[in-house]
C-alpha cells in the first residue's frame, strides 16, 4: 500500500496540495482523475519522489519514502513522465537498456541478466520488431510502448505514469491501456496513473481517486467514484452515467456545463 | 525480429563504433605526422620516422622534439579537452548549443588569467602550473554563477536559460576584459591579445607535463560518468526516477567540464567552436551513446586543433595565424552547413 499522511505540496510559496491523505492499493491499477490544474500531476510527482513535499509523509508498504536513498527507491518504483523526449538517433533497444541504470554499477556494460530483461520487456510490450529503429521513427503508440518497456526493465513493483495516452489517437490509446492492464494482471505490477479520459479510467482502473484543487474528493471503485454529482463538482459538467454493457463499468456521457454557483454548492455537499 | 538477430545487430553496431574510434585515432596520428612534417624547415615523413627511431640528424631531432612535437601534443590535448568539455555541457544542459566558449566559461577562465598577468611584472617568468589554477578558478566561478542564475527550484536546470545566461555573462566578461586589457602595458597587451585570439602559446614540454595528466584525468572522469550522461539526456524527471541525485551529479559533471575547459584555456586562450563542433560531428558519426561519444569527441577535437594549428603556422610562414582564428574561419561555415542539415 502506498499512503500519504497530511501531505502539503508547494510550488515556491504557493500551496498546491494541503492535508492530503490518500491510499493507493498495491497490485491494482489506480487512476488519478481531475480537471486541469487540479494538482493530480503534482500529487503523482510527489508520490514518485520527483517533488519533495513541504510537509507530511509518504509510506510505501509502511516504510517512509524519503528515508530511503533515491537509488533504493528506484528499485521499488518507476516513473514515466508526461511526453518524455529521447536524444536523436537513440534506438528502441538502447532506450530500453537505459532502464537498467539503477541496477548497474559504474562503467560496467549490460550483463546477461540485463539483456534478458531488455528482451523480455521488448517482447511483452510487443515492440521487439522495432528494436533497432530510432525512437523518432516510431509511431506515437509504439514510442509510448518503448518508454513503458524502459520503465519495465527497471524491475519495480510500482509504475507511475503521467497521462500515458494523452498524445495518442484512439487506437493507440487502447493499445497502451491494454498493455498496462496486461502488465498488471500477468506481471503483477502496480500501476498508478494520471488519466484524462474518464471512461478509460473507469474501464481500466480498479481504483479511482478524484482530485479537485489538491484535495481528494472521492476514492473507490469506478462505480463508487463516477457519479453525476462528482462529475458536477470535480469537472463542472452535467453528465449521464450509464453502465457499459460490455464491461459493466460506468461510462459518462457529458451533455452540458453546469452553472458556476451550482458547482460551488455541489462541491460543498460532496465535501 | 528475434533475440538472436537483435544481439547480432547490437554486436555489429558495437563493432562499427569501435571501428570509427580506430579510424579517428589513425586520423589523429596522421594529422600529427603531417604536422611534424610541416613547418619552416620541411621534413619528409621518412625523415620524421627516422628521427623518431634515433637515426636522424641532430638538427632534425632538435626541430622535432624541441619545437614541433611538444606543440603538436599541446594542440591535441587542448582540442580534446575543449571537445569533451563541450560534449559534457551539451549533455547536462540537453542543448546542442552549449560550449565552454559560448556560455562564458572560457572567458571567465581567461579573465582570471589576465588579472593574474596584470599583477605579474614579467610575463615570461610566470610559473607554468599556476596559470591552470587561475584559469580553473575563473572558469569555476563563472560556471557557478551561470548555474545559480539558470536554476529554478521546481523545474531544475533549464537548458535554454543556461545558454542565454551564459551568453549574457560571456558578453559582460568580455567587456570587463576589454577594460582590463586597455590598462595593461604594451608588453602585457601584446601577450594578452595574442592569448585572446586563441593561439597555442604554451607549447614547451613543461606545458605538456602540466596539461597531459590534467586532461587525461578529466577525460577518464567523463568516461566514468558516460552512463550518467546518457541517462541525463532523457531529462530530469526520468533521471531522478532512475535514482540519480541530480544536483550532486550535475555539479560533478560541471566541474569536469570546467576543469577541461580551464586546463585548455590556460595554454591556448580563447579557442571557440571546437567544443561546439567536435561533439556534433562525433554524434553524427557514432550516435548518442556517451561511452563512444566522449572518446570520439576527444579524437575529433584533437584532430581539428592539430590541423588548425599546423595550417596557422605554415600558411603564411614564418609568420603565424592563431589556431583559434583558423578554427573559426573553417568552423563557422561548417557549423552553418550542419545547421542547415538538421531539422531542429
């Protein structure tokens, strides 16, 4: 379990998140959802120690995160930021091999185990046929898979992803989401991601955390979190919630923006 | 594609990279041999080899060992030092424009050297080993100022900001340098103006003895950190995610880059462009892997400066054109050509 205690996160002197207590189950897919500027990315960055909280603690399996060395943490959790870039000419194989960095020492080259891990990750993400191509020559979906493969060879239980599908078209979005689902089910990786598309979040995540203005508004299964009143208060939209006949998961069909005053009231009700 | 094929492709690639390094090494040897042949007194390659084997005339030995060889070695070391310095700076700033000259590190190092010269009565009496120390101090202070000014707490080191700050600081330091230079006496003025235009002024064996271990040490350090440079090229967030202590590692790398640039500057003055172009050419030849990129940059930088220095001292012999000027004259158009071919 990853949990936080009274987390306060600031950018310079501006408080973005205050008194955050959130709990993320291990072995599941968790989606952080919220509107732009709600602080969900900031929370993800803080959970993965890219940002330091100015107050409060983060625990992974009961152990204090910031008490461990950054190298130790790198063996427990991997992070894939939003829209990462690779140097020109770097091949997929090379990029994925960089993920072994936390396990390597000094100048040593890739060991047999490193190589085995790299091949496995290339295979499991389905990009082995592009191994010797430069990253920039891949399509968006394949590129994202290459980055995911890089995070995979880091051999961590937990993988954090910041909007892994944002710049992809629909087909590639589903491909990436299916891959993450497979990694969760077959490889037992805990996935924590920020997702923009609510229906994706609901379809793929076991656990959802809805965030507004740095506060957790609601957490739970998609059916518990995806409600009309929550959508009204978090996103300011009026939406019908229907049940997806295929997956049995809730789907949202937004139809209007709601009135600003109402949002305020609803927000108070939910809180 | 299967695992065996990928392994084969990777092996082939590694072999190719080593082959390129070998070719560059032979080119460097060739350039040095050519440089030994060239000069006021012409020597054939055969005579050069004969002299090396101890079978040449005394005059030939004197010319080769006392005048030419040491200078050529210094030129090679300076070229290699500046190139690797540029390679590291481009790596940590993730900006292909970073170069110790452009961001003011060489100017800072030079300024300290000039201040030091201004306080010394007799230029020719300056102990060889002191100049690199002053150059390093100047370079380090400049680098520290640039680092502090281009660093933002939550965003880290901003590549574009680093370049812009560096350019501004270089301009300011250049102005300061002009003011200082105007106040020097004629003899010092001459020394400084020759120094500024980027000539290999420290070309005696004593300079080789000071420079060689320094450059070697710093290049080995850069190689030691080559994997880290690879990871840094993926950005701050991914590097942190891999367990890199960004601030610490960046300062170490910056210190290596400053050390290389300052050691080079201390015997050669302001040679621009080598630190910019050599890593670019190396990247085109050998790819973005720093394990190969660092040595390739060093070799290319060495070749560039040996050739430039040889052209400079032979084209209007017995007079000389400074190596820095030769590099700029050839380097600037080449750089523009490179720019026109890149997509960025």
